[in-house]
């Protein structure tokens, strides 16, 4: 079971950082490296609709269909949420801003 004790700040991310995904369909942890902090492009939903996204992250980890929404992390640090089948994810700071969350509680 994953347990996070820290949340990554954007100023602490660097191209080449290790990032990992725990996908519900993959049923294991796979890691890769951060390739871009400003990925932009269309992401297609399961029903075929496309939506254009900006300010996303892209990493070299691999995933399988159905892993969207899985946590992106390294060690005990929460980094983001997986969004698309090309190693694209939303940084945790964007999630906090979008949902107007003041704090993300981690640990026990």
C-alpha cells in the first residue's frame, strides 16, 4: 500500500527526475524519467472525444489502458495523477489549484 509523506512542489521538479506510476490495471509499479514539464496536446477519452491540455508533464514510464487516475510518485513523495497513455500526467500542484485544496494530508 502506498503512503505519502510529502507533496512535490513544482520548483523541486527537474527534467530527468525519476517518477513512478501505480496503475490499477497494470497491477504493479513502473518507473521512468520526467521528459517535459510543459507537455501540451489532445487527449482522447474512451468515447472518442478529444480535449486539448496544456501545462502537463510527460515521462517515460509505461502504462496500460485503464491506468488513468493512478498516482504518480517517487518514494514517499506524491507528484501527480496519470492522465493519458503516453506517460502524460497532471502535476499535483495543478490538482490542488483546480479543486481549491489548501492542503493535502499525507501519512497516517
